């Protein structure tokens, strides 16, 4: 009888394996679009696929089609891609780069830290409702994309922003790119920090921004959040551009791309900027 035991167990295991469905194919939701790309690329090149949550954790829930879900599926370039400055030179600190986002930097030194947050937020809103795109300049002037394509832009005289007419145009993605250039030039960490509302670090969600408004200042975008359901410890994936303007990239610590959320600490230490724990904000 013992001779039959192993073949019987083997047969049972084979039958169980045959009855188990194959793992689901990772698919980016079709409702999510990334307007600067003709195709978003494979779902495997996304933060969700590339960075599994820390052991014992799971990603926090996000609403379908939300800013947080859009960031979770953000198209990335292949692993090993190096971050570059706007002029094509390499970022010196490649050790802080966990992944590079598949988005252009531009050919001028404009798309820096706050500008990278503005760029991604504008692209998300363009994919949802372009009429919602607007950002305040440092002077407080509220610059709407809908006004821009309708024929209204601005010029700066001294420290005064003056409304200025321009030819009207269709609300295309090319028009968005033109709208963003003066936005990058006259908005920044100070204006963006005023525009966002502060939230406690313990309540961090995908899409929040760590931001220190000033000159200099810095802004880092929370791309995703994972939580341990037992201990309620949270971890976050972070993305940034920096100075000079450079590839938008996910950050990493010495061990992981996930940064532990520690509200009881004095600062949130990111590789190139220390934020105060009360410097988290939300659109």
C-alpha cells in the first residue's frame, strides 16, 4: 500500500493544480489615459506592478478614475533607466532614483519640483475635464486653461500680472503644453503651497504633496500609499523633479522605494530634502 501513496498524492496535486486558475493578467484600467503618450505602455511598467507593498501591507483603497488611481498606474520607463536633466546630462545622484516616469522634461530649465507636480496634475485633469485645469501664480493670479484657449493669457510688468489677449485655439494637448510654460515660469512651491490644503501626515493618501514653499523650496508627490492592516503602519512611494529641471522620478531609500510614514518624528526625510511633518498638503 505504501508504494501507492506517493503516486496517489502526486495525482491529487496535479488535479489541484489543474483546477487552480492562472494568475490574473495585470491590466491598466481602460478609463485611465496619459495624454502625452500615444499609448500608456504595458501595465507592468507602472508603480503598482514594479513596487509591491512592504511585507504584511496592502495598498490603500482609491476610487476608480481618481487622481490616486491615475498615479498608481503612471507609465514608467524600463528598470535601470537613468534620470536626466533637461539638457540630456545625467542626474548626479542616481542612487536616489527608484524608477523614471515616462514623461518628457522639456528643453528648458522649467519643469522643476513644484512644476512636476503641476504637470502631472494638469495632465490628469486634462484626461478627465480640461475645464478644471487652473493654477495660481505666485502673485495670486488664477490662471485657467479654459481662459487661455479662449484667448486670454497674461504678461508680467514688474510684479504686476496683466491680462493679455491672444488668439483663441482648440483645447488640444499641444495647447496645454503652451499653457504650462508660463505657468511653470510664474508659479512655484510658494504659490502651490498656498493653493493646497494642509492634512495630517498620519492621513496621507495617494496624490498628496509634501511641500515647503519658499526660495528655495521643494515639493515631492505621494504616488501611492500602503498600510499594514494589523499595526496600521503606513508607507508611501514618492516622486519628484529637482533642480535643474530633470526626469520625474520615484525616489528610494538605501533599502526600498517605500518610505515609512512616521508622524511622531520631527521631519520627513527624503533623499534630497527634509520636510517638516506638518508640510503635507492635498489638492
